[in-house]
């Protein structure tokens, strides 16, 4: 299948084809003794991911674990569907996200407020997962991949209060979710992901520092793909956060409303990203992944909290 890339160490990147786009959201299959899927993608992507697992030899009873870095719909919207397709799999999530997978009604209602009619096209509907199949992680935890290999979980809020990073003991891969921002492999761009309501600068920077301290061999971005330049990428991630916060703080101090603040920050940061200078399609992809409006709104929400 053209949406599967072998990354070595029995790890396979799966393009979930979110909303029909390529290169937006990746799921990852760790194909050990106890196969584990990291990130499901959206509900509308679930058949694509299921078919990829099938083509890699993972049948309905074979998948041991589904783990998500956090419960935003581009990462976990397909959890309920994958739980149905793979009835033996445990569903692993941070404890702050567990109840939303069992009862997604509040999560879906707030997502619909943000996305409106686009919700159905982009994400679809997160269906409930039986509570007894959900394993809730604390600040740290471990997932058994079989044969002595583990996926250790490290609480890393800042992007979202239910976010974890995951380290594979077999490869040294760190699944960064959205805590290190959004990476675009075509251009090498890295942009922060700071949506409301959970963004907090100090917490986000602490999560990046934690990732550095874990000493990973490689970063696996949910958006999108593997990155070998670990130290330099995490430093860039922290720098991006500071730049966006500084710009948004300036817009706020000038009394701008959200629309004007977004326009100013977008204008003043666009030189940092090759994606915005290439073609319209790449720019649109980048904007969908890490929208200026969502980033600025999240930073303003935080600023209103810390300096009203």
C-alpha cells in the first residue's frame, strides 16, 4: 500500500489520509510480539488505518494495544472505530482523557463549536469505547510491546492537559504527539501548536525540556513523520513557541481583537516558513495542521489567564 513506510525497528508509518489529504496525520504501528498502534487518526480515517494494519498482517484479534498521545480528534477520533475493528486491543490514554473516550459527548460538542460543519469532513464522529477496555496512564506508565520491549509514557501537557510523549525502548523513538509542534517534511518547517483551551507557555517549554532529557534517538511526529535531528528540532520547537507568544503578546498590548491579532502574527512570522512561500497547496496544508487563528487564540486565552 502506498500509505505505509517502513522506518526500521519493526516500526511502520501509516498515512491516515486525513480528510483525503496525504501527509497530514500519521499513525504508527510497532509490529512486535504485541503489536501496538500509536495514534488512530480521525474517525473518517479509521478504515484506511485498519486496511494498512491488515496489509501488514495484523488481523482483528492480533492488535494488542492502541495508544494515543492525546484525545484531539486528529489523533484519537478513530479510537472507537479501531476498538470495534480490533476487539482484543486495550486502549491506552492519559487519565485526563480517559472519560472522554468512554463518553465523547462533551468533546464532540466543543469540537463542533470550533469547527462547525467542517467537523464532519475533517474528523467525523468519535464513537464511545467500552470503559473496561480503557487503560488510564498517570504521569508515567509503560506499555508492554512483548519480548522485553516497552513503550514508556511521559506526561507532557502544555499543548493539551491530556498529552503524553511515548518512548520505545527498542528503537529510542520518541512519539512527540503535538507537544513539539507540527513538522512539515517537504520543507523542513516546524511551527508551534498552541490551541485553546490548555496552552500554557511554561508547561509547554517544560515538556520540550523533558523530551530533551529523555535522550531519544529520533522524533516521530504525528504531523508529520520521522526526524533524526533531535536536539536541533527540539530547540527550534522551543524557539517557535517563544516567537509566537512574543508576537501575540504584542498584538494584545496594542488592543487588537482576535482577527487583527491573527493577521499581524501571521504576517510577522510567515518569513520563518518555507511552506508559505512555495505553493498554495502546501501553505493550505500547513495552515490546516497549525492554523495561525488556532495558535493565536490559544495564546490569547493563556495570556488572559496569567495577566488579565
